[in-house]
C-alpha cells in the first residue's frame, strides 16, 4: 500500500473511522473494516472548507470536481489533538487543491471587462465584509503562464515535443503532478540518476501530447444562465458578490446593461453605485431567471435611471423580436400551420400554448441563451449560409436508412499495377496447366464415399466416450473455481511498508525492462525519439539497463528476507515477484545470447 | 434490388430489405389487387414510406391502367420527406431500367406536392404577408378572372401577377417538365422560369401520376371541392401517419364562433350593404343579372372552370349538397344581407347567456325559428349564396370577410346535419374565470362522416402509421371494412431500443401526471431528477414530452426555481417549444446543431403539440425520449365529453377505452420517432406509474410492447439509470454480428422466403406430417454453458 502522509481519527456520516492521506489518495476507513469506503484521488479534490477556530467540533469538508457536496469529516480525537490533525490535513490538501486548480486552466477567458479591476469587487451591502473575493484566475495570469507555442495554432498541427525546451519542461511537470504514481517513479529513477530524463520520457510522449492537446483545447462557456443569487447576511440584508467574470457575463447576456453602463458610468453614477442600483432595480428582476421575481416586484424600488431600460415582457404568443430567417424544410413547423385553413374547434385550455404568461419570457430566454452559447462556439453564421457550407446534410442523407445498403457493394479502388497484361496472361497459362491435371471422376468419388460410410450405424453404436477425461476435466474446473475462491477469500496481510517496497521494486524493474527492450528493438514508429540514437548508443544503454536488471533478483531476495522478519510467509512474496523475476531472466538470457554475435 | 411479388416486378432502392418491409409490401399488394381498403401498422423507422412508394410505383408502372396515387400526410415536413423519398426512388428506377424505352417511361413519371399559397408564393409583394389568409386574398385579387380580363385588355389598369400571367401563356399539361418535384424544387423552378408554383402544381394535377398533399385536401369539404374533385375513382389513396385521422375528420366539419368574430361579421355585413347601394347607382344590371340567374337555378360553379376564382368552398360534404335553386327570400342581394344581419344578431344575443348550453342542431334551429323566423332551408344555402354575392360584387381583400364566411359556413352546417353533431356554448374559458369570453362550438362527433365520401369514391384506401394500435379501433370509428388489417413486429438481431417504465423516483415516491398529484413538489422534483440523470449519461440529444402545454410551461418554471434546470445546463443546452411555430422551428434547428456539434441538448416539448408530429429525432438527434406523464386529453373539456358519449352510444366504445387508446397512441407516436433503421438506437422512457398497468401497455403498438420486459415495466429512477447505462454500453459496440438473413434480407433471402411460402401452401394441401427431424434431447444448450459465470 502507498505511504501514508498523515492519519487521524475522524468520523464521516456519524460513523467513526480513520482518515488517511496517502501520496495519491485521501481515504477514509470505517472502524472495523479493512477496505476504505471513501477514496478520493488527488485530482478530484476541488475545494476545502474547515470549521472555524473555537468551533465546538473540528470539521473538514472536501468537495470534489463535479460534485460540490463532497465529503464531511469530523475529527473525533480530543480537542487539541483534533486541531493539530485538522491543521495537518488542511495544509496538505490545500497544496493539492491549488495544484489541481492550476492545471486545467481555461484558455480563452475573454479579456477583462472595461472596468478598473482594482475597484472590484464591491459587495453590494451596507456592511462591507472582510471576506476577500475569490481571486478567480484572472485572464492576465493565464495568458502569461502559457508559453506561446501552446496556444491557438498548436491545436491544429501535431505537436512535436522537444522543440521548445521551456514548454516541454512545463508540460512534463504537469503530467507528473497530475499523475502521482508516475511522479513517484520519476522521483525514484530519474532524480536518483538511474536513468536520464530523456530515457524516462522515451515512449511516454503520448502523455505529453495529451497534456498539450488538453491545454490547447478551447474551453467553451459554461452552460448555466447568468443568475447572480444573493447571499443572505445576518441582519436581513442581502449581498451579491461581483467578480469581473460576472460583470462580463452580465454584459454578454444582457446587452442592455452594457448599454446602461456605458451611458451612465462614470458620469452619472459611480461604478459602485451603478451595480448597487442595478441589483435593486426592476431591470434586474426582469433579468432574473425566475418567475418568482414577478412576486418580488413590489419590493423593488422604482429607479429613474434603470427603468428607462426596461423592456416589455416577452410574453406574447409571437416573440417580441420576430425572426424571419428561413428554416430548413424538414423542420419547418410554420409551413404546416399555413398549409390549410384552420378548421375545427379550438384546443382545450391545457393545449393552448402560451397560457402561462409568466413562463414565456423564461422559455424564450432559454432558447436564446442556448443559441448564444452555440454561436459562441460555432460562430455566428446565418442559417442559409450554414446550410450551403455543410454539404453533408443533403435531403437524401436525412431519409436514408444506411443499414439497407450493401457494405460490400462499393465500387472499390482499382488496383494500378505494372504490366497488367502480362500478369493476366501469366495467370491464364496457369489455369491451363491446372486444367491439364487429371480430372476427378464423380462416380469414383461417390463410390469411395459410399464405401466409407458403410456400417456407420454399427460403428456409431460402438462409439464410447471414455469416462476418465470427462471426469478429470470437470475436476480441473472445480479445482480452478475453488482456487479462485480461495484466493479471493484470503486477505492481504502484507504490511504497508513491505507492500510499498514490493510495488516500487516491481515498477522500477518494469521501467528498466521497458528501457531495455526499447533499446534493443527501437519502435518503428515515426516519433522522433531515442530511436534516432546510433546502434552503439543503444547497445550502451541496453548494457546499462541489463546491469540494473541483473540486480533485481538480489532486491527480491532482500524483500523475501524482510518478509521473513515480519513473520510473513516468504513464499507469498516470492510468488508475487515471480513474474518480474521471470521477465528479468528472459531479458538477461536474451542479452547473453545476443552478446557473442555482436563484437 | 429487384424482386418479384407474385408476378409483379418490384424495384426497391436499397441493396437489402427488412423482412417487415417485404411483408408490408405483400399485404399492400393484396389490398390493391382486391381493390379494397386496409389498415397497416409498421414499426416507426423501418422505412414505411419507401416500401409503400416502391410497391405502388412498381404497380403503377407495371399495369397499363395507370392508377393515380393520392398520398396524404400530416405535415409539410412529412410531405417534403415523402417527395424526396419518391424522387430518390425514381432516380433509382431510371438507373435500373434496362432499355432506353423503359428509362423513358420512368422519366415521364411525374409526381408533385401541393401546399398552400402561403408556402408556394414567390411574388415578393404577396409572399411577404405573414398570414396565409392575407396571402390567399391578395393572390385572388391579382389572379381572378375578372381582374385578368381587365388587366389584359388594358395593361397597367389593374395590377396583375407576372408569375401567374406567364403561366397562362404556357401550354396546359406542360407547365412543368415530367419528373418528381419536391416543394423546394417547384419553388426553385418557379423562380427560374418566373412562373407561379402554386398554380403550376394545381393545373398539373390532372396529368401527374403521384400527388402528395395533406389530409385536409381530401377530407375537408371546403378544400376538397376545389382541389380534389377531378381525381378519378380508381386512384389509390394513402393516408400515411394516419394515427390521428379521426381528429382531422372531426376538425374538418367543426367550427367555432367567438364574440370578436361576430363583431367582424357584423361589420362585413354593413360593408356589403354599402357596396350593394353603391353598385345599385353604378351598375344595377349586374345585380339584376345575378338575381335572374338565381331564379333560374343557374348558380353555376365557377370553380369548375377557373381555379383562380374559387375562394370559399361549401363546407358540406358532396352527398349532402342540394341540387336545387336558392330559395326566393334570399335571392335578392339586399334581402340576403338583411337575412345575414338578423342571423348574426341572433347568435350575438345567444352569446350573452352566462351558463353553459349544449343542444342539438334541431333544437337550435327550432329556437332560431321561434325568435327570428329564419327557416332551415334558406340557412342551408347561406354559404353558397354568400359566394355568389361576393363574386357579383367583385370584392377585393376577401380576408376581411373571413369572419362572415365562417358564420355562413356555420349556418349551412347547422342547417344540414342533425345526427353526430352538437352545439355547445361556453360563456367562460375556464371554470373559475369571471370575465366572460363566450365561444359557440359547433362540433362534429362522428369521424366517419367526413371520410365516408373518400371510402365511397375511391376503390383502394390505405390507412397506415407506425402507431395505429389497436387496429380494430379504426375500422370501428371510421365505419369501413378493411380487406387487410395487419401489424408487424420488428425483427432485430440486437435490441436497438430500450423501453423503460419509470413508476417512482429514487425516493420511492410514485410519479404520475395525474391531475391531483402533478404539481406535488415531490413529483415535480422526481420528474426533474429523471431529466438531470439522463442528461448526465445520454450523449447528444434528449427529447422530453409533456402531456400538455399548460403542464410543460408550469413545470419548466418550477424546475427553474428548484435549480433543476441549472443542473441540466451543466450537461446540455436546453430548448423549449414556444407558442410561435417559426420560433420553435429555429429552436429546433439550433437543437439539431447542438446535437451535431456534440454539445448535446435537451428539447422540451408537448405530446400532440407542434413538434410531436412530423419531426424525426433519429440517430444523434434523439438518443433518449422521455415521456413525462400519460398524454391524456383534458377530460373536463365539454367537447371531449360529448364525443365520448357519442362514441359510447353509437359505436359501443367505452369512454375509458377511448381515452386510454388515445393517450397511448400519442405516447407511442412521440417515443417512436427515435429510430431510423436498425443500426440506430435510442432509449424510450415512460415516466408515469400508470404506464405500468397491463391495460395501458396493451394499447402500445406490438413492436414497442414486445420489448418491454417484466423488470423494465416497474422501475425507480436509479434502477432505470443503471439499466440505461448498461444498454448504452452494449449498444455502442460495433454491431459486428451479421444481421443479414434475420433482420435484413438480401435478394436470396426473399427468394428463400417465397419458396418456403410456396412450400407451406403446397404442404397445407397435403396431409400434415409429423416433425421428423427434431433433435431435442433435453440437454444444455451451448449458450447456456457459455453464460455460466465462472467468476465467483
């Protein structure tokens, strides 16, 4: 098992247990159980909350990426111990989280909104709280930290790592940090100088490529509606925290606010005042994505400045801004509506669209918001042009049933070859030769078959299946099942330290083996790597690796002895390490046999 | 591929065929041979339209009689799709034809689609109008024979439509080259040649082999009279997507009058009388001429001769038209106007009543006679007489008279029909409304009335859809005897779709859209969590249907306030159906973009709504369809109540049976749109505890019902999610197993099936033989051994 960074007694969901921080995971094991019931990989930790000092209980909350509820732990040791424990976890986790956060940075945060960042954030409440705003990764920082080679154009062309040492180094670092197990291996082998950096990465280029690709990927806008929800503060006051991102989103979502901003700030209103009044205005309430806001209408004050910008509610049957673009024929609903005079009785109350007037602006907002998000990602092209640009979507393809086509019926590619004439002539002559062979006489064949089939009934009745092989097969299967059951029911009792040593021995040996075989049989791929090295270099490397590999049996032996000291059956350790030893053996013999041929 | 059914050569535009398509074509052929009617239910997405067209076109081209095909569909997108399908089929047939002579025969095969002026007009002045009625009226002003006569005699005096004029110069029957023309093609051709697409199609109709238009053009007597009169009796009529055909039938004979309509009608009457006074001073001869004609009973039907003049069809079915002279008391123009005025005033008075009235047409007529002395006979001629008057006065902008036309139609209908109709006056929109907003419904209760002329006139009528279960309901409601009545199962080598019935949330609270509980926060939240969970796990598009607009609009608002939609936004974009059709189309287009792009989206819409008909959600456009609640009709509706009562009394169809049938056909219709082809896949989620009941499920089409397993029929949300994940993991694998021979037939498979069929037929004649070659020994099968899980 991996090393434990720190441990503490803590309860989760009111069940006592042990909280551990290993070098890869945060895990919690309920008392009396062997297997941790909660196991959070480092990469999943998103944010951390701690109870305040002096709180009756010392608590820690960890929320995860994609799951904000996360896990709650309460330290259940005596108060002073608990506090120390908590502090320890806090420190460790904070570094992990900050590392996590710095990895997947959104590439294109649009430039900061046109406001002086220093004046922000303002809390719109009469009690300016001391809480510092989230210093969300500001755009400037992102762009600085990114080497120019990674951005933009890097996406389209395949990245050849090693062109730019600086960015290459940075990428490697990120890969190692996001993958603790690989990091450990790197630490053990490269930092100790057993193998070089280049050797280590040789054959692992795909990791760096993937990292570069994921960084180069443009992250779209998040889908949620801009809906600044006020937080309640004691004293019945509400507070809305403004970040540059929020301001930008508001301007983007509601151009009318941007207009109001440019017309009023800073001449008529100060920045702070502007937002304060906006969040109290009818305009803001109209923008809130809620139908309850209409109930809050009377709470909201009249505001001479903002009320000017109020628009009529978009709750008529026809939209406020009629859209006249032509839609594709296969989804044109209006055409059906106009296909014939409306006949019949009107629809019953429940089937008349748009009767819930309050919901209509909301529904329209959803459609507009979705369209805006789509356009921000795909570019705003008028639909008619879009259809022209997209030749794949012709009318036939939309009605086609593709599995009714014969997949083999395609025309195929004509094979171009030299001297086709001669080839066929040659074949023709072959055929002629074949035909000159003695022909088979069907009557003779029939006779032979018939004689072969004579007495089949009696022979069949004589057929006896030996009992023994069947029994033994069944026995073997039963044995197999029993063995598996046996293995599963046995618990691993190898102590942590030893287990870790075994793992590290095994991974190191694997790495050496990998390097060795790589040097012996350079990959035929087109990745420019050590493959370019001269045969002499490769031989040298192979020799070096062999020297490491040859030490492996000693190490294993040492491990077996340690196991004996711990009072564990050494056979088990041996069995576990056997595949590694065999692999080493094979490499060594291969190397030995190969030696004499090469001078 | 080309194969034979009996001796008929069939050209099918694919290399393979589904067994159900083959069976469908065989049954269709039987119907055509027997010149009878049929009801066929074919699983959605298995290429119903292409099989249908392929067989019928083969039939038309093989036999010298050349029966015309009238193909009716529900919506314009479906019409356009059918036309595209036909176009591709003909291209394939031309390719397959062996001799030049045959190729020429295929090239001369002509097919057209018809829709309204609004959809086909390319005169920029007229086409910019938003309302179809206005387009119609303005078009008539530019194209009617009187205007044309004047304009041609004196160029520049009256504005005419160039596109229509150019058409007039062409040779009738050759307005368009032979071939298949989709609506888009016709528009394009019209623009290139500067001819009017609408009239080009109308005037080409007698010469084409296939005409595709909507149900209304055949069922609504007002339109059918103008458009479909000349169709020959041996034509093959197909109603595709016919699961709602009874509603179209009922709609085409029902009419509503409201207060604003009566006010507008009153104003039109005043205008008419002013116009008459004016004509009296300028051109008395005209009125006298009309009167003389009416006396002689010579009200010739102008629409027979000139399609540009017809503006208002008689709302009565052809059999019920009276072939006699218009009664004397409304022959004089001013008498007729006074008559109309009295009638409008009478209805206005009736509308002042503040309680609900339901009465038969007979009792209405009796009361009318008692109060106003208006007799039934002149009332029957109301629509016809108004038509004649408007034509005589040469009125323009007829859209302004539309309310009056409606009142006249109402008068004619109410005076013509006694049985199967009801008048309902509702003074308030809802039960708890306080401001009266009266509506006078004249409602048809019997769907068989409107379709009767079609069955009588045409020898072969095909009623088909993906969801038309239970099959015997339709012959019962529409009063006809089918010669073939068939439903086809879906043959699948792997389950391409997974129907799941979710009856309770993860918290075990039962979910239902039943009126009493539908707004219960627990139910709303559980519905919401279904959407959240599915938006997390399903790739690309999810479509969710609600039982009504009212419910969708209120639940969307509630979900937003509960923060449920915020969760959905994290995974998918959200699009919602709105009251405006064009706005919804744009949302739909964006929804499809989001699905293509991989962002993924959720579309919230309404069963029986605009989106639920005619839009396909195949492949990535719909990986899951969620049906929130059972789409029952609003049972408090008085019209529905009257209809249920009528069905019970006249056809012995129980109320609950009809309601259940109606709800399930709509649910199946929504859910059935996820598939096209057998490699496509999708989830079908029925979220309501009532779907678990056996009687409900029995009303689903067999091809869906057969795949609902016992375990999948009663799930909680978390169980359903687990099953769905499992399904998606398996279905996303490469379908490498060979479907051919089982769910996909090659030509050899067809021949094998046909040989087998012949054998069976032969066999049936001989004595039955015992199955000799059966190897049953009762041992374990191979698959049972393979499934044995060693991993303990």
